[in-house]
C-alpha cells in the first residue's frame, strides 16, 4: 500500500510523541530520567544506529528523505526558540551584584572541565582515527570537545532545580548566576571556533549591524505593550538567526544573541515559564528525534562507548574539581561545593545543541557526536539521584543566602 509523505510524516510524529511518553510515564523514570532525557535517549534508539540497524525496513519506510527534511525544519525552529529563551533568562544584573563570588565560581566551573575536556580530546585523537571532521582544524576539535565537556545546560538546570524545589531558594539563585556567566562564555567560544577568515568581513558586518539593530530593537520593545513584545521577539529571532547564519556564525549563535540582548522583565515570568514548558512539550521532541538520526556507530559500538566514558569522566571530574576549588577560595561549608558542582555538570540540551553546530560545520564526525550525546545523557541522569540525598542531609544551606 502506497502512503503519501504527509501520512508517513504523521506516523513519525506518533512515534516521536508516544514511545518516550509511555516509557517515562509507565516506567516512572522521572527520578533518574526526566521526560526530556527519555526523549533524547529514544531519539538515539529510533535512529539508524540502533533500531535502524535492527529493523532497516522500519527505518527506510518511516524516515524517508522528505520526512527527514520536514522534521529538520521543525527541529531548527524549536531549538532556536529554546536557545532564545535561554538568552532572555540570563540574569547578569545579579551576577554583577555578586561579581567576586560569581566570577570565581563560574570561571573555575567552566575553565577546569574545559581543560579536562581538551585533554580528553587529545586522548581521543591518539586513541583512534575518525573523531575529527573533514573541515575541522586540530585546535577547533580540541577546543570544541573541551567546551562540550564544560557546558552547563541552563534550561535543563532550571527544570531539575524546580524538581528539587530549590529554584527560588538562595542556593538555586546562586547556581543560576554561575550558569548564566558560563552560558555567555560557551557561546563566545563557539563563535571563536566558527570564526571563518574567508568570511571575516561578513562576520564583522554582522556584529556591527547587530549592535545597531539591538539598540533600536530595545527601544522598540520598551515602547510597545507586552502582548506585542512576544510577536516582535519571534520576528527578531528569525532575522538575527538568518543574519548570523549568513555571516557563517550559525543560526544558533544568532538565536542566543537575539535573546541575550532582551530583558526578562519585559515579560511576565509565569508566561515565560509556560512558553519554555510548551516548547519542550510540543516541538522539542522533534529536535531530539532529529538529533538521534545523526548518530553513527561506524567506528564500533564499544569504541563509541569508551570515548563517551572518557568524556564523561573528564566532564564530571573537571566540573567537581573546579567548583570545589571555588568553594575553598570562598570558604563554603563542607558539602556545599558538591551540591553546586553536581548541579552545574547538568548537560543535556545545550551540550547537544553545541555538538550539533560542531557537526554541522564538520568540525567533529558523527561518531564523536554520538559519544558526546551519550556523555550528555549520562551526566544529566546522574544529577538528581546524586544531589537529592545531599540536599536532605544539608537542608540548612538551601536557605542561606550568599
């Protein structure tokens, strides 16, 4: 029986939304694997390397080139909105208010795992071939993998802290300050990695034009009503994403910049929380699936898992070492650095987005992307089970401001 592209596309959508939800709900995985993590895992499982290899007829029937193109279009817009929200929610005013504590903690929490991750990248390059992409230079690969190990996923961090009921507590607000500063550094490093000397003129034009446009856009947003700010914000997002991609910086860098120059207090916080929730529920599952379709195990499944384990050790140990060093400098209470360190090593979405950009630019291969994806999922799944008992043991620090 012949089926139209629309019908096959809708079959794919049924699979995307049904299977992860049923596993999450019926398996009651929320403690160690929130729905977003299950969706990421199922994206990998439904991809070509697992079910696609076990049941090739299923894969070629459902994920035709036309269906993949349609899914990718939805995924691009979904992740642009998500990164845009992350940019809006940066709270640099608070970070400046506590600049010494925030800069020391954020600097060590990012710099140490970055160093550990760079070492891991060198190990991978000497371990076997097939990790660096055809258009990547050695320094881009090492710095890219190192930064992937250092990333903190601010939006997922917010979700996990809500689950742990510490988001609005003093310790939760401190952690958000640290993560916000690291978020800026992450996208700055990505822009450096993507710097293209052949397009440096375009990139310079983009940055100058963006600065002027951002100034005018901020004036406009202050002058209009909140209901118009939402629509104007989406137009702004599309324009800046297009301009950044034209300049060779990738539309994800544009999406972050589009949000970073906006103020969170332009919008009702409850509405912003709802938007993040609905984006995660309605369209981000398509991004997770499209991400899974990009995984590759050609260098060997065991080799990919070994690489993922190396990256996981570098990521977690580097983050914990950096935050513990900050805790000693700032004289935190015993156990406080461990809680903060484990929460800041949450990876998931932002790391996956970061790695997608590196893959798009062929700086890393799909095998490296797969190892990074596994690392991100594993590190995120560790967070709640490790932090939850620690919080119960040290409840008094939750309510102590800094």
